[in-house]
DNA sequence: AGAAATTTGTTCGTATGTATA
DNA sequence: TTATACATACGAACAAATTTC
């Protein structure tokens, strides 16, 4: 016998596939839902927590439960717990990040919008003019983020964001170490210029070279 | 003010990072947890549903709540809802699958174990000797699964499994259409032989060629 | 084998905090 | 400001599955 609180996940999934629920739409009130599905309010609420965790539900006290699109947090949770529980090492994390960015680069050189090209060059300028390590981290993040977003593949983007969150939360010092290490060798701006210009000019070769160089330094400095 | 039921997620995460909870371990009883964290049992249960959904918890009635490693279902849910709600098209799904498999191939030719090499050749033999479309689907799935597993990158593997589940559930007919289409052109065994032998012999070039060919046919036949 | 204890699954009732008109 | 609707939270109770003795 399936657990009762899972019924509501099926219910919402069906309503979505049937086109009756779209992002932003409000669900029935919890009491109403409970009656409609023939279960108690507490069980309904447990089911709503599942949906909330998946990222398709936003519960607002006093207002209601709304269909939402917020998959990054869930993806982050999944990757984070995988990292913590499966004994996944740093190597696998950075390897996966390189794979994603390389895939993204291939697509980005073909698909980057003018707006994205403009923005990535602006962030590069910011990086080159930054005066503190903390500032550089911010611009570094932004450049990689735009690069991946320019792939216009939602699965790729969500995975990258989650991975970036994971690294921020559990391997926080790593990015700073890398920035400092690369800065001390004057390679920080060089590699990021390659990445940004590759996207802006649609130059795949330069992009891949930039990534290889960049991740070479990551290998070198990731452990501080 | 943070919602109360999220406290337990933090609690479990901390216990894991502190090394006090490992996969298979049993949590305190719900009533005990409620007292320990200063909240009601209903709220505890809502929090446990979050953990269950992430895939780190397995609730067994009458027995207890156990730390678990089951990320595939969550990942499938996330990708599925993204597909349903974000209006992601078939193109993006197959594109992402090709990206994953290409990345996996690069790693698989270097890392496949002897056991995996043996198994992928066995599945190929099964495919070549299969007599019905349904059988061929099973062997086709197995070959791709082993290929990805041979990458030995857990993030890659989990994403692929989720994507495969998504396709099985929401685009069910697709794989069958492709198998039938490729079979009618006698290309089914050819492409899969390339994939299997690439992994077994560590031949990257043949592997990439096999994938390009394979996904060329997918483009051709995916819409039936 | 069977009874008792333990634990999760589910329900109801109630009270409180929050948003909205 | 007030009234209403709603999510949040708590406590108690019983059902159902499992474990223990």
C-alpha cells in the first residue's frame, strides 16, 4: 500500500500535465485539498513538503500554496548530500564542474545572446579592475555563471548552479585559494579573458583552451 | 522566522558532517526527536518528508527512520517537473543526454573495470540475438547504462539515470520508435557494437563516432 | 508461536501567526 | 481597523507494521 501523503504529489503532477495548474497558480486550501483527496490535513501537509522540496511549491503562510519553479535548492540538496554521504571526493566535484563547463562552452559559443556577450565582457572588466580578493571571487563567479547560462540548456544550468552552491557551502575556501593562487601568477585575468572572449566572439577553440588552463590552476591550488 | 520543520534537515545534515550518522543508521524515534528538537511530532514528520524526498531517508512503518542513499528518484522528480513546467522541449532532453553520454564515454574508455567491459559485451550479444522490439529496448538501455556507469562519476551517473527515467515515464514511445527505426535500417547493432567495443577496448574515437551516429538516428526517429 | 512493546502512519481538534480585502 | 481566509504548529489518540520477548 502506497503511503497516503504521496497521493498529493501524483495529484499535482496530474493537474500539471492536464494543463490545469501552471506556475504561479494557487492550490486549493489545505482543508479543501484534504477533503478533496479524502485524507487528513496533516497528511496533505506532509505531501506538500515533498512538493516544496522538489521545488514546484511555494507555501506562504496566511496566503496559500503556489506552483513555483525553484529547482536549484533541491538540486543543491541532492548534490550536497551525495557529496557528504557517498564519500565523493573533491576530484569528482571539480571533474564534474569541468565537464559541465566544457559542454556549456560548446553550446555557448553558438547560442550566447548579445545581452550575454555584453554582460560577460562587463564582468571581465570588473574582474580586471577589482582590488580585493573578495571582489574577484564575485566577478569570477559571475563570468562562469553567464558562460553556463549562455548554453541555454536548463538541465546543464541547474546542475551547474547546484554545484556552485555546494562548493560555496562545503568547500568555501577553495574558490578563494584558487583566485589568490592564480592572481599571484597573473593568470587570473588571462584565463577569464579567454573564457569571456570565447563566448563573446564565438571562438570555441579559445574557450576550450581557457577552460583547460583554468582547471589546470584549479588542480594546482584547490587544496590551498 | 524560519519554518520549524526545516530544523530537522539541518539537524540531520550536521549529524552527518559530524560523522554521527552514516547510511543505514537509524534515527531517534519521532517522538524522541520531537522532544530533542523542541517541536511537535507533526512538524518533525514534515521535516522527515523533506529528507525522504531528497533521498537520504527511508521511513519504515513499525521500524524506524533510516539514513539512506537513494538520489535517483529525487533527481528524476526534479528533471521531470522541470520538463513539465518549464516547457522544456524534446530537443533539450536529447541534447542533454548526448552531452552526458559523450562526457561519460571520455571517462569510460579510461576507467571501465574488467567486469564492466565484460558486461557491456554481453549486453551487446543479447541485443544482437534479441527477437522482439521489447527485448531490444531492454538491452539498449543496459548498454547505455553500463557505458555511463563506467565513467565512475556519481553526479554524471545520477543525472543520466534520472534522464532515462524521465524518458521512460513521459516520452515512453520514443525509445521504441528509435529502436524500430534503427532496426529497419540494420544500424541498431552497428552503433551499439561501436559503443560497447569502444568501452571494452578503450577506443575513444570509435566511442564518439558511435554516439554521433546513434544520436543522429535519434534525431531522425524520435518523433515516431 | 504468540503476546506485548515499540514505531511509523494517519486522523481530529485546537490555537496562533500571517496575509488580504 | 476589522474580519476573514489561510498556513503553521501543537497535542492526543488510534491504526498498522515491525520488533522484541
